[in-house]
């Protein structure tokens, strides 16, 4: 295949990632805001946020095996149709019951899409760190655009129109899925048809750094979710509009974009282990600082620092996971990684929702920041060379 064609396919995959992330991350803070407007308590909002992670926590490895068996194209079709359904249900039935149903479905179907894109891009021709960095930067761009446009849409047009708007982005992504030929999804060394034998992907957790990378990935992801879920509640308590809250969330995502541009250079200069350690330290300190001010400008600066800290955790741990995984079983191992991620996303809101219901929103940030600092200590990784799994 001509180089120009390969590059074009890569950019189409990146555009798909952008569209999915605009919809997914644009609507997640709206779920919290709308539930709050319906009179839901902080504890109930915690349960609502947790519902997004339930099915992925339970089924991520199985979805990864299906990905290895049937390929990324089929799984992306399946997942995209499900995401559209999840977005439209609360439009038709705008109540708490269908907010929960929507989040259950959204968590499951976005898993099918995200793992498929991760595996496809992670095995694309070229340097894996650079490809994943580009993929992650585009995801951060979606995290930046999503809360910004959907926050203002919520302010001016309300919850239902905002979700219809989000569905239009997913529909555009579905058109792009149709535009790619089946062979475009398998340009790298990974092909459908995983051979599992009697072994389990969980055996690979005997590798200490891989185990730490997965734990770290879970810490980073639940922290991002807590910020998206509870900063709108904190900001509303300060009298901030949905637009201003969306702007601050977008600033955090914008810093994630900026810092990921330096991923390749930072890894080569300092090693993956040291960079991962610093991401947790910065993020933990930023979380602790959030409830210490009520000034929007200072909160925006702290959000920028938090975005920089969290921005590298996910792509660095993703590259490490792919490097340690046999190509024919990468879907399964990526699913295992997402089990850690979604497990933390599921459990953390229950824990922090209970804290918020008992002591208010501020302690949520203090406790989360403290846990991240502890995590920085217990997940210190060596800078030993990473084996490329065969």
C-alpha cells in the first residue's frame, strides 16, 4: 500500500477518535449537572458516575477477546451503534432512571470502540510511542472541545439538545468507519484470530512493571473522572455557570494536549518510569489545592496543572501494555488493562460519593489527592528496557 494511503488511513482513525471523544467527554459533565438539577444528592451522582464503569469492569477482558477474534472494524460498528442508542435514550426519556440506563450502555459500548481504536493505532506502521502520543493528543483535543461546546450548548439549549448534538458527532464517526476498507484496520502486525490456548492474560501480571502500569492507569483514569464529575458540583456551589465550568474542564484537557506533544522526548530523556512517577505527584498536589480557592482564575491554573499531570499517565501506560503483549492477544490484554481502569472508575465514585454525602465536596478532592500521592510511592517503576512481546 502506498505511503500516502497509509498516512490518510491514520488521519481518519485520529479523526474518529476526536469525534468519539468530543461526544463522550462533552456529555459526561452534563450528566452530573442535569442530575444535580433534578435534585440528586452527591451520593446519587456518585452512583450515577459509577454506573458508566460497571459493564466494562466486568466484561473488558471478554470484549478484548472478541476484538482479537472478530477484528476492530466489526467491533467499532457494534460499539458506535450502541453509543448512539445510549445518547438518545435520555433525550427521549429525560429522567434519572434513563440517565442510569444511558450510562450503563455508554460504558459498555464505548469500551468496544476505544479498545478497537487502541489496538489498531498501537499496531500501525511506525514508532509506537509517536503513534500513541498522536492518538492520545487527539483524544485530549476531544476532551478539550467536548466540555467547552457542550457546556455552552447546555446553557443555551438545555440537556436534550446537547445530547442530540453529541449524537451527531458519533454519527459522523460512523460514516468514517464505513469509509475505511476492511484491510485498513490490519496494516500492522496484529491480525484477528487470537490464539488463547489454556493460558490466561492475567498470568502476565507476574511482570511487576506491567502490574504497576495497570494500577497507575486506573489511578489516573478515576482521577480524571472524579474531576469531571465533581468539579461541576463544586463550581456550581461557587455560583459558576455551566459555560465557565466547561471552560475550566477544557483548559485541563488543553494542557493534556500540550504535554503529550513532549511524550516521545520525555521518555527518551528520563525513562518511562520517572515520567510516570512525576505525573502522579503533580496530579495529587493539584487535587489537594482545588478546594483551597474559590477564584475561577486560580482554579483554571490548578486545572491546567492537573491536566499536565494526568495527561501523560494514560498514553505511557498504554504503550507499555502494548509492548508487553503478544500481538495475537493484545485485545485481551488491553481489556485486562481496562478492567483495572473501569474497576477504579466504578469503585471510586461509591467511595467518594459517600465521603461527599457525609462531609461535602471539598474532602473528595483532598482524599483523592492523598491517594494519588500514595500511589506515586507504591507504583514507582524501574526504567529497565521494555521487552517487545512476540
